């Protein structure tokens, strides 16, 4: 948990000048999503820890018909 706090501070908080609380909320959420869903992690074999779920095309076809 300490590692993520350091990365958040180094990659976001120390590099930005925030002008509103809403701006902090939006940028932090964008960083969190990128960190948890896109960014590869070495401890996971350079795969993202929680990639977004993708619906199979077959399931989408059943929903739209």
C-alpha cells in the first residue's frame, strides 16, 4: 500500500497545480483507473491487475436483438 501512495505522489500530486477540489477528484480518478486497469505491473508478469471486462460479441448480439 505504501508503494501506491509514493507513485500517486510522484506521478500526480507533485506534478500538478490544482485549482479546485473537483479538479483533484477528476485527475485522481483518471490516475487510479490507469494504474488499476491499464498499467502493466511487473509482479503480475507485466499485465494490468484488473483489466476492464469485455462482453463477448455473442452476448452483445443477444442483447441487441
